[in-house]
C-alpha cells in the first residue's frame, strides 16, 4: 500500500520528481511513482486516479509542465490532498505551469510548490501525513533541528574563516 502517489506526465520530469521520492524514502514513507500522461493516455490516467483511494493513498504529488493539467485533474478526481509541482519548460521557464496549477477553480484546490520544487513537495506530503502520525511528526521536528544546526555551523565557519577564505 503506497501512502503517497507521485505522478508525472513524462520521464523528462523524473529528475525533479525523484527529489520528492528521495525525501519520502529518507523518512520511511511508502510511495508509488508513475509516468502517466493525462493528455496522451486519458483512460489510463482516469483508471489510475480513481483507484488511489481504494489503494489507501493519502496524498498525491503531481508534476506537470506547460499546460500543467495533471495536478488539477488529480484534484478533480480524488478526495485526498494533491500537491502540484510546476516543472520548468524551455518556452516560459515553468511560469505557464505555475499559473496553471495555482489558478484552479473554486472547490478543486491544489497545494503548489515552487517551479521544480520536488523536494518541497515531498516535505509537504510528510507534513500532511504527520497530522495523524506522531512518529513522523517527531522525525520532521528532528529534520528541522538538523537544518537549523547546519545553517548555524556554516555561519560559525564563515565568521572563523572570513568570507574571502570560505569555501562551500
């Protein structure tokens, strides 16, 4: 049973969407990952989306570029939260996808992360799941603490070495 479903319309999206998968793996959350085109194989997409609830899926992460219909169609078909990941394209640098995903009609919301924000989509899915999972909530608190400590260590090193000698 996959708790999170990750879907994208093309394998060219995998570099970004795999970042969401990596976060879920790091936290031990089960997921499935699929390439399904809402435009090129609508019957397959509808069948997949309508089966998610029965499979026990709790959150959907859908990545899409250009017209970006995949996240919105997921939100229209499933009762669980959908996180949209607008993907960068050559034509409009992902702004077309961003606008398409955030401008959903009333009643069909899609939570949206930044263009190419696969990692944040994974973290948002974890935060949604943590509402009813205290173990996951504890892991997220630890993750936030580690992030804070990493920034503090970098600041300390910068002060010790000076900005001209600081190397990443």
